[in-house]
C-alpha cells in the first residue's frame, strides 16, 4: 500500500493481484477551535465490486478506532492547580483559548498574559469558585493561541498591511474599543476600510486572511 501525505490530507492506495483492482482511501482532516472533522472517502476500480465492501469496511473501522484511541490519549488530565499553572505559563506575552472538560461538560477558557480572563457562557466569579474548589482532575481537550497584534496607530497598521499585501489580497479584522472593523488591501493598496481615518489611538489586529 502506498501512502501520500499532504497538508490536511492523507491518501492510502494500492493494487490487488487478484482480482486485479485498484483501491484508494482519502482522509481529509479539518481542525476547528472546538472540534475536529474527519472525512474518509473510499474508491475501488475493478471487477467484483461487491467483494470490496468487506475490506473497505474493515479499513474504516480500524482507522476510526485508531483515531479515537489517539485523541483519547492526547487528552491530558490535571489537578486544578496544575492546569492553571500550565495555562498561565503557556499564555505569557500572548493569548490562548483552552477547552477543558469538567464533570462531563466542556468549557472554553481564555488566558492572556499569564492570567485567566474569561469563560464562555458562564459567570466568571461563579465558575472560578467552582473550579478552585473542584476536588478531582480536569481534562485539557484543546489549547490554541489567539492571533493578536497591537498597534499604536492606524497609520502603523496600514503600513504593515500594505507590505504584507503586495501581489495578493488580504482581509484584516481589527478591534477598537471592543468593536470589530474590516480592512481589505490588494497589491499593496487599501480597497476597503470602515475605520474612521481620523481615529487616533491604539488598535488590535486579531485576524488576517488571504482572499
């Protein structure tokens, strides 16, 4: 069996001697903030297609079991003190999002500059009290860095984006005083900007995508 690995995709393929046939499995992985989506496609070219169902099914079942076992192993368990120390250390000079499991329920926490900032959908103080008095282990399911850059002025940001957008088109998401704005640049020139050009003050670049 031959295996070809590329970004977000793995292809397994081979040729059977009898009956003479080609089979291929394509595994696509899309990783998001809260879940991982895996899509597997099976292909068969040759005679007696009904005979291919059994080996293809076996491959898919083995693949599923291995993926589940791998991610269960990857889920680390910590005491509350260990978890806070890890996330505080990991978030020094940056922001991270951590998804944890507590009493079979998932929570999304944000840490910034070594400090616990917020928990989605829960009261901060109530959750913190509950967490700090929790006697068992907490599972860390996922951890991601939040992309964020701070600029002293709009001019500084525009200059940086102009350099980045040479020979391509970029869309930037910017935060000013908890409000979101968009800037679009193409070939080093601004083609859309909904920020007041007279704005004076700091701003944060939280997302930058190529269009």
